[in-house]
C-alpha cells in the first residue's frame, strides 16, 4: 500500500527552497530533494499509471 503525503508549503518556505535552487552552492542530493518537494507542492505525484 502506497503512502500519500500532502505537501503544503507557506510562502516563506517556498522562497527558502527557491533560494537553494538559485544559489546552486548546495550538494546535488539537497538540490534533488528541493526539486522533489517543490514538485510535490504543486500536486504532482510519482505514481505511474498503467
């Protein structure tokens, strides 16, 4: 059974994540995680439909 999480970010949290992406001085792993969080906050999922 797949777990579902709702990602609801405040404006301040969105700005902090965007700063991480803009600076580009973080580890690749951190940048990947930020991208995943931002995509999830837009309502996208990682499930693949048959």
